[in-house]
C-alpha cells in the first residue's frame, strides 16, 4: 500500500490547497497520508524551503508547489 506525505509549513496557502487535494484523493483511494512541517527539522527546512508544498509517495518526491490531482491519482493507482 502507498503512503502520501505532505511537506509544508504553517501559514502556507499553497500547502492549504495541497492538503485539500491530498485529503480528497487519499480518502477516495483509501491511501494513508501524513503532514510534516519542514520547520520540524533543519534538514527538511534546508532541502525543501523553496519548494513547499512537497508531495512524497512512499518517501519519494512526487510533486512540489502544486498538487495535480489527476497525476497524483495516476501515481497511486499504477
């Protein structure tokens, strides 16, 4: 089973949009997901600061800045 991770930070409006899309797709497909703040780790902050929100599938970067719902669904069902 796949797992989605959303990397973002508080106050990020693009993260809010990504969260809605991910929650919808994950709910439809029964895929677990989690959200991690890049502010929780110096390593995450340094690596992803200019890319958030970042979507990972099974720990591998899938998207950044915006979540394309169709692309996310395709990746999770292939």
